[in-house]
């Protein structure tokens, strides 16, 4: 897929404020500081389309970007940043849950995972929630330039093993680096193929809050950062 245009459309604090649109939407989400903004800028080939910040948890709104006038890239608020006030965490997690569970033109959720870390409880819990609610998703392991290729392969395999303890899902998986541009063509090709299939994700009922307890893998691997519980 060649990117001919990429423009900011609008921001929304909740599902009700999201724009009325017939364009297929592809949403990107991950733990705070996973490199989401850098990946979005890489895909769009615009250095400042999504604001990159040294302050984790800065994205609080659902941001919509129109790509090639044919699809929307949706930047969802990250999770896992402990210094955000608890009431704000609850607010933006509710917005994310409502968007994911009720947006009829959502085609795919890309869950971003830091390739440098062992499986994290919050990532496992989130992808488990996506699978439970039958939302089509893919995994993108970020920052692969920070380590050896074999280390990245080991991380991906550990994550798959951890996922297998609670779900049979085998989502499409990508490895990316905003520095080396790795993964860009593969992710865009996948989005193009998804649009060609024209299969919308339409949950049969609104998604419930993320209250499922973490599975045993979470305790086995631990969590290196504090954060909210994705209520």
C-alpha cells in the first residue's frame, strides 16, 4: 500500500463523540511508552502526524486519522501508566471499551507489545479480553532494533505460550521498528488485504468491563511497571 495522504480528522473523548464515518477503521493500542506514536508516524510517513512525547500516558483521547481517503487509523489511549489520576484511568478505559465493543466499522485492533520485555500481565489481560469478545486483532512487537533478532523471536514465542494458557487465538503477528522501518510494508499490506475482504467486526453485544482475572502466565512472568487494571 502506498500512502498518498494522511491527515488528522478529529479527536473524541468517548464513543458518543466519535465521528460518523463509513470508512473502515484500524485501531492501535498498547501500554504507555510502547512506541505507538512513532509507529503511527512510520506507517503514515509523517514525522509529526501523531505527537511523540517523553511523558507516558499523554494520549487521553481517541484520535482519528484519515489515510488515502479510504480508511481511518485510530490512535487509542494507552494503558498502564500509574501516575494518571485513577478517575481519569477509569474514564479513558471506559471510552476504549465502548469504542472497541460498539464501533461497527472497526475492522482490526492492533495490540502493540514492547519486544524488549517478557510477557506483561496487562498485555496478556488485554488480548484475552479482545479474544473473549471476538474482536479481530493482531500483535505488533515494537522496538525490535533495540536488541538481537533472536531475542525478539524468543520474546514473541514466550508471549504466544503465555496467551495459549487462556485462549486458542493465534493472531497475525508483526515485528516493527520506527528506527529501521521494519514491519511497515507488512502491516500496510495486511491492512490493504483486510479492506479487500470487507469483513467488519460486529460484536453481538456491547463489551463488558475488563474484569477477567489475569491468567496464570501473568503471575509467572510478572509485570515490570505499575499501572491501572483496565476496568
